């Protein structure tokens, strides 16, 4: 099976996440990067393209140019990865969706609600797939956790504890020339959410992905500890879910000693689960009245939900890039399936798409509104 | 130095915490248990006294009888430990305080606010000491954490994450004859707080003890998951502190896999600390921009604050009983000091007393009020 | 039941292990320390006795004096704890054994083989009990491990990995005035073994205690890394057991970052167990082809072997002192039983005694001989 | 820069390690797999090639055919990965080396010493590079550990503890149709070493890589616990190093609960290091007299030695495949360098090659000889 021809918008040399997408696309060998509009300035874009070995003729100065040119080629890109700051997600995605090119887009969906609505419309108007890289859903043991909850192993879910602390925004990196911090702290490019948009959405998405529960309302206390920082860098959130479960979500970018401490703890009538992103090959499971078990990826109690997205034996750790690659690999299968005539809805499976994106935007919107109302309960 | 003559109210054979107090009182050899009113029924009290080797003449049928008789003896008790269910704390304490006998009382302070006020008055009216066994403050690494915060090692505190999950109230132990569960789920004996009174107060107290910060308001979402349970068995709480710090507190008694998961994470402008009760000999410290360090009890970076309350070398674990014993040992020193003529206020040092008790009651009251108001912000 | 009247030889203010014995003797309230010969110099002994609140008339200048005087009293000591450097174990023990006073003695048994033989004779000639404080056998989860092996849960044992690394002898503490290091590095007082005697015997004893296997031969490579140090401070040992199991033992006192890293890993045909002294409340159990389980002290899969020697609920850690106290408590029961007329052999139960002591001496002897023979296989 | 054209010998659908090599070769985008002799039977080879999307014309029935045909093409492979059972390493490697095609070969070097000698000759006779995939040397924190030792951070090295336990050979997988177990337990295909060849060589190699020390002699006690198993499945080994360091190596394939427990602990005069393969993003460092520090990959105390081979931020775990990819990426750089005219010796850098392979064979040979001599000390 030949590789899917892939383009990329954003992801030049300064960027972190572009390289991640490229590696993720290569790991299972389903994509070939053949075109790019890798930077907002044409010169930088050319330089980055050259560094990646792209054909100079397919290194474009803008995503519009790229969309038009690639759509006109017989060997044009079949899919595009959008890895820009948030405010560019929608215009870039629209350019490709409108031409029937599949889109794999970084999260959160957009910087503004207007863009989110427009994005939803653009997806609706297109036949192309829209995949949002909520990459943590690709971790094998997250798949197993979801499967266990769905199978009723925990009984009815009661408590959902989510957290995602980091520490890289201690001090003032946005004033010290750290590009990653600059745009993330700028409402124009990032949107109304700081930590909640950047990492809170991940934790929120993951809680919903694993439990299958819909959060109905939240009370959020957002705060900015960084000097002169406008957007939140710490958020305390209480949540209520359909069916009566309660939860908490803490995200922070100023918690010393926390690197990417995404962690999920779920408790039901019959048992509990615990998982942490920094040690992702283990799922800790406690059936009520029994000892806690360390279920290992591809180990003796790993289920098909996790083994089917694992590559190597237990004890040989897979990590962040492999989890990310699972999203790309499932997107490739979905792309091949729609190319083969299957319906778009039928192929999305567990892949996060426009709905997850809109849920994330609703989460950000509710957090900001709640916090403005002194952490009043707010419908999501 | 001769041992302090100690009595005990409560703590018969069914009880868990009475035995803990007795061991704690013995570890550093400052007390001799010589009298008891160990149960609410005289027969049981006699039996328990005999099992403990008490003089039958000093095994009493009630705390009133004991207070009167012991106060009249030349060799009467100097101090009494009160380890009954919450609703008996005040009447028992008053009986001894009013006779000048020092009181070491289990937490929370009382079952009701009326009792709490009366207890405060009884303490004010007495010359005797009143010590509340917020025992977790006795852990050496908690002492070191408090000291580091006070010394400014973390800079201004920004975030205080407290949690105390358990799982022993999954199912319906109160209907299955578990005495510990029976009174704890009964508002008459336990008071208005379930999990928040039993374990939430511990987490709240510890957060304040270590940071030195006063929590000013909270928003609490209490819930009872246990069938037919009136009092909360799970609580999600957001907090705000004087000086701008924010925090969260989660306590639960229905979280499968959690035994006594009391955990504290504190983040300031310059660093972070993490400590867990189940692994109490380590304090994890991250100075901003450096690696996380595992500070061990009595190890190379242990400070006087922790080494002064440690007994054995690093790597030989001390545990819950030793931390509890530190409270008893410091209470002994305080008792000897007031007996020697020092003022009561001067000798309390780090010992939790009536103020900590009233703060705990205020916490419970605020939680219940907030939760009734749909988690509205409520002054503490 | 009245307390057993206890004396102590050694354990003055400079000593570490004396205080441990005293606390261990108090925890479960079976002993009362009433007499002591706490130091090798009479003045120091008096001072230490005063600090402990002993009756000056029963604070003796030597163990001989104490043995004679106490044996003559109606209320004389019933048992004595011997916590001197190794070379004094035998003369002290003999003085009491010969007078029918029960002996609780620190390990290793003696400094020399001659003393060991004499000690065996002294025990044989006496009706009194002789208990050797191989205290790690008192840890509840070690009891459970032993029980699981005995029940066949692991099938036939194949591999026994023992280790006990420390780091406190890095540098030259024996030249810097550290008393603990001085006598431990002095062959006159410590015997032929350095690390192997001090901590290797513990690991060796524990491996045998848990597996029930007898080690038949070993090959040992002893080494002294410390400048000018005569006795070993690091030992690598291979072992063979009756029935075909193989094992390794590593002990070291110069391994930076190791405090008291005693650890045991046991593998059989049907499963494996892992336990570490620094985190002693957990036993990690892997049945073949299943996930690893974290069995907690007093938790859902704790067996009677461990719960019977536990005091507090799971998640509230017990530590080194409680494990040590279990030896004292079982010794108290044995003492009361022989006082009540039971035979000495019948009451020892799991208590380590003269046999464990002789096995430890045989281990040291074999290690030294093997190492002199360039790690030749040597019968134990 | 265009990709290096890569062929593969072995690695058909049954194999585990072939897929690992392919992913590792893709992660940093330096290779394109264009040819293969993927199985020992031509039909299977064709099927596997088709499954991988190889040009059928370049899917060969044997490595000889492939070597000849590819060497004759203008666009023939520049490098070949050899991922067969051990006994095929030499004949396959020779076929390519003799044609100037660079070889990336799985370990151990060969099944027999004769083959090892012949391999050394074949490498000497060729201008092509020979890289042996001791992949664990590619882990970033292993690089940092090596760097710290070389910089003298630990002072002179005293103790080297190596271990690699697994449990997948409990029971009799080689009799249950597990291909991986079949050839590994067959001396014809695997060579004289069982566990020592398969995983012991990894631990041995890693100890030498990090410490820079040469092991001079060893005493090995090999054993087969598996029913009817000829080759060792458990090995206890003591080692002595140039300069006086001592060490131990334990490897096992029958230790329940161990998946790929490769672990390295190194102690010097001034500090200690600990690293485990199952949690590879952390390096635990203890400077003498200070607290242990958790150094994280790409974190605040990560050095250039580790950051230069890392891809993503700290807290986002990299794993086994990324470590393996580092070997491929450094091999690509070396290949491009020799193609650009640099000398073969100059470009190998930290890459394991023929010398590491011969050292591994010497280790296996010494282990087997020593064990036959009842664990006599044997020169390596």
C-alpha cells in the first residue's frame, strides 16, 4: 500500500509540535511528507522545507497557495497536518477541507468561538475527514481503561479526577524570547484560554474519552500567577457529569517539579483506575476488595484494546510519540477507507474529530464564563 | 524524669484509635496509662481495663466518675486522652479541663458548633492544656516542609493541592456491623461532616500547617455515593487563601485502591514540594530550574525541624505511630513545662490545640453551607 | 498481665541500637526497663541510666555486677537486652543465661567462632530463652511472604536475590569520630566480617527465613574500598541452596544513594515476590501469567501471617520500629509461656535464636574463607 | 538530504525485532527500506515484502541473491539491516560487507566463536561500516550517565551492578510454538549462550559503555530451570574490572514479574547513579552526602550528551523505539560521513561495532567456560 501524500501547515524550525507530527506520521509508515507551508514568512518556509528535504517546488509561502497548487496536481497531497498557533487553525483547515483534502489538526480546535462555528460548517460542507490530535487518546493503556469502563468493570462511575500540571511557565518565558510561550500567552493567537486551552482541554478530553461520560456543568477558578500574564496559567475546576458523577480538574503551568503530569483517576462502584502520562505503560487497577494490579502494556492482562495499538513487548516502553502515531495510523486507515468509498461517519471510530473539538471549545468557554462569574456553575 | 500519669476516655476493644493513642503515648516513654473510662457501658469498660492491665479500682464506668475520682487522688492522672466518637469530645473534655487535668483530644474538635463554642470556653476557663491530635503534623518531613516554606525556600506560595482519598466506605460497611463506619455515618455522633470531618479536616489542617496560610473562603461540592448515606463520603473543594494562593482539596471514602492517600503538593514562586502520607519518609523538593530531590528523613538534607522529631537512621522507615508519638512527646514536654510554671501559651509551640480545632469546625461548617448553596463561595 | 522486668547491657547515649531496642520493647507494652549496665565505663553507665530514669541502685558499672545483683533480687530482671558491640555478646549473654535470665541479643551472634561455640554451649546449659534480634523477620509482609512460599504459592523456589546496600561508610567515618563506624571496622570488636557481618547476615537470614531454604555453599568476593579499612565494606556473593535454587547476595556500605536498601526478590516455578525494607508495607506478587499485585499490610489480600503482627489499618505505614517490636512481643509471649511451664523449644515459634545465630556465623566464616580462596565455592 | 537506501535480511512477519529495526530506521527519516530477503523461505520472503510494500523485484529469496543483485544496481541499497537468528549473522554480513554495503547487525555478534573471528576478518577486509545494535546505548539518560562518569562526577568507579531479568521463558514456550523461544533455546541457531547471549550481553555491554571500564575476569554460575532446556535461562555472574572495580550481573528469563528489567547501578568514590530501562527517562544521581536527584531527559540538569539524542520535552516519555532510533540515526550520519570521504574509524563515535561484538562473544565464552569450571574465575 502506497503512502498517503501529506502536507504540513506550520511546523518550521522554531516549532516543537511540527516535528512531533512528522515523526508520528512516519512511525508506522503510512505517510510521506511531500509539501509544506511551514512558516508564516515565505523565506522561513523555504528554509524549513529545504531542511526537511522537501521539493522546493512544493514548499509554499502560504497555506492558500499550497492548497490551490496541491489541489491542482495529480500527485497532490491527500491530507494536511495543521500545526500552527490556534488562531490559524480555521483559515488553514478551511482552505484544504473546501478542496476535499483531509485535515489532521492540532488542538484546541480554534482560538475563538466564531472560528469554531465556522470550522464546524467547513467540516459539514466538505467530504474530507477532519481529525483533531487529542493525542493522549492514542496511548494503549488509555484505550484499555476506556474499554474496561465501557465493559462495566468499574461499575457506574462516581468520581473523575483529572490533572495536568506543568512548570515551564514559571518565571516569564514569554518575555524571554521563548516562542512557545509567546503565542500561548497571547489571546490573539491562543484564544480565551491559557492553561485551560493548552493542557486543560487535553485532560478534559481524556476524562470524557475514558469514562464515556458527558460533563454537563463546571465551576472554574482561573488565575494568572505570571507577572503581566493575561491568560490563565492555573485553573481549579469542579465538574458534574451526566448520571451523577463528580469530578475535579486541575491544570497549571507554574507547578515546580511537574513536567507533563497529565494524570487520570477514575472511581466507580466496583473499582478504580489510575494512569499517568509520564509512566504510560502501566494502568493501575483496583477491583473493590482486592489488591491493586499493575496492568502492563502488552502484558498478561492487556486487552485487545491496548495490544492492537502496541508495537513492542511489555517492559520495553512505548512513549508519547508512539501514542501520537496511533492517531496518525488510525487516521490513515480512515483516509484509505473513505477513499475506498466508505462513509465519513463510519470510519472515524475512536478518532477525535470536530465533535471533540467543539467540546473542547465549550469547555474553554464555560471555564472563562464561570471564572468571570466567581466560579459560578456554568453549563458546558 | 517520671512518667506523666495518663487516663483514657474511650478506646475500648472495638476501637481503632484508642490503641493508636496508647502506643503513641508509650513510644518515647513519657506517659503511664493508669486509669480509664474505656467504653460507654461500664461492663465493657471494666473488661477493656482488665485487658490493658489497669488497676480495677481505676477503671471507671463513666468519664464523670473518673474525672471526679482521679482529681481527688494524690496520684491522680495528670492528663487524659479522649478518643470517643466526636459527640462526646466536649462533655468529656470539660469534665477534665474544669478540674485542671490536661486534655489530649482526638479530632475533629466536636460534633456540633455549639459544642465547639463551649469547648473553647472550657479551655479558656481552665489552666490545663488542650491538645488536639492532628497527628499528621507530627510527621518529620511535614515539619521540614513547614520549615522550608517558612524560610522562604519556595518563595510566595501560589498553589496548595490537598487530598485524602480512602476506599473503606465503598459498599455499606455501616450496615454490615462495622462500628467505625456506624458512628462516622451518623450525624448525631459524627456531626455535620462525613468525609470532610473525618479526613478532610486532616488535609485542611495539614495544608495550613505547612504553608502557614489562612484559607479565607471555599466552594464545596459534597456528595454521598453510599446507598442511604446521609453524610458526605466524597467532597470536591476549591479554596482561596490570604495573600492570593489558590487551592483544591479532595477527600473521599469511596475511591477504590486508596487506603489513606493523604497527599500534599505545594507550589510557590521559587519551587515546589510534594509529600504523601503512605510514603512519609521522603519529601520531594524541586527548586525552580533544577532537578527534583528526594529529601529523606534524617538524610543528608534533612533539617533540624525533621531530625529533632526522628528516632532512627534514614532508610529505616518511621511511620504513622511515630508521627503520632511526636504529638504525645511534645505534649509531654508542654505539660512538664506548665507544671514547672511556664505559661500555657508559651509552651504550645507547634502543637495543634483549640485554635486548630475551631478552624477545623469552621472548615466543616463552611463546606456544608457552601454545598447547600450549590458550592457557593463561603467565608471560612 | 504485668510487664516483664527488663535489663539492658550497652545502649548508652552514643549508641543507636539501644534506643531502638527500648522503643521496640515498649510499643506493645510487655516490658519495663528497670536495670542497666549501659556503657563500658561505670560513669557513663550511670549518666545514661539517669537520663533514662532508671533507679540509680539498678544502674550498674558492669554486666557481671548487674547479673549478680539482679539475680539476687526478688524483683530482679526477668530478661536482658544485649546491645553491645559484637565481641561483648557472648560474655554478657553467658552471665545472664547462667543465672536463668532470658536473653535478647543483637546480631551477629558473636565476633568470633570460638565465642559462637561457647554461646551455643551457654544456651544449651541454660533453661533461659535466647532470642537474636534478626528484626527484619518481624516485618508483617515478610511474614506473609514466608507464608506464601510455605503454602506453595510460588511453586518450587528457583532464584533468591538478596541485597543490602548502604552508603554511610563512604569516606572514612571511622577516622572522623563516628563511634558506630569505629567498632564496626575493628576486627577485635566486630569480628571477621565487616559489611557481611553487619548487614549481609541480615539479608542472608531473611532469604532463608522467607524461602525456608538452606544455603549449602557460596562463593564470595569481599572487598574493602575505604582507605585503610581492614574489614570488607562490599561483598558480592553467589549462593546455592538445597533443592537446586540459586541466589545472589550483594551487600555494601559504600553505595551512594543507598540508605538501608535491604531487598528481597524470590522467584519460583509459579510466581515471584518482591519486597524492600525502605517501603515495607507492600509485598509485590506476580503469579505466572498474571499482572503484578501490590499486596498491602492489613489490606484486602493480607493473610493472617501479616495481619496478626500489624497494629494499624492499611495505608497508615508501620515501619522499622514496629517490625522490631514484633520480635520483642513474640519474645514476651515466649517468656511468659516458659514461665508458665512450657518447654523452651515449643515456644520459640518463628523467633530467631541460637540456630539463626550460628547460621549467621557460618555465613560470615564461609564468606571470609571463600574470599581468601579467590571466591572458591565454600560449604556453609 | 536524500534517504539512505536500506535493505533487510530477516524480519518477516513472525519476527519481533525486524519491525523494531524498521520503525527505528524511519523515526528520524534517514532511511528508506527498498529491498529485503525477509525470510529463510522464498515464499514467505515474498509475502512479507508485499506486506511491507516493497517492490517485488527487490524482494529476494536469499541474502546472497539480494547482495549480488543490489550491488549491481545503480540505485542499489547503501546499507543492510541483519535481523536473523544469530547463526545467520556472519554469512549474511559477509555477503554485504564484501560488496561494500554497510551493515547494521543485531546482537550478539554471531552464534559461534569461529563466526565471530570470521566476522572480524570480514569487517577488516571491507571499507563498509559495521554497526551492532546494542540499542540500549542509545537511551538518552544512558548517554548522560556515561558522560557523567567520564567527567569524573562519580570519582573512581568501585561497584557496577547490572541486571536484566525477564519472565517470558517460564514454562516451556519453546515447546508451545513460540518462534522467538524456539531459536533462542537452540544452540545451533543461538550459540553457546541462552540468557547470557540474548540479554546478558546487553547488560554487560551497557555496564562497559557507561563506566568505560574493561571487565577482566568473571565467575559465572549458569543454570537452566526450564524443563529440557539446554541453554542457560538464568545466570549469576561476579566480575572484576581494570582499576579495581567489582561488579555483579544477573540475567534471567524465568523471573516472574520481570518484563525487561534491565537495570544499571554504578557507584564511585564520590557518588552513585541508577537507571532502569523500563523507566528510561529518569537518571537517579546521588552525590555523596547529598539528596538523590531525579534527572529527567531534556530536563533542567540534562546535559548535551542526552539532549542531543532527545526529541521531545521532559515529561513526554521517549521509549525503546526512540533509543533504538538513535543508533540508526548515528549510523546514518556515519554512513554519510564515510560516503563523504571520512575514515571509517573516525566516524564510529559512540556507535557499537565489531569491537563491542567481539567483547560480547568473549563475555559469552568466558561465562560458559567459567560455569563449566564450577564458576571458576575466567579471563574475558
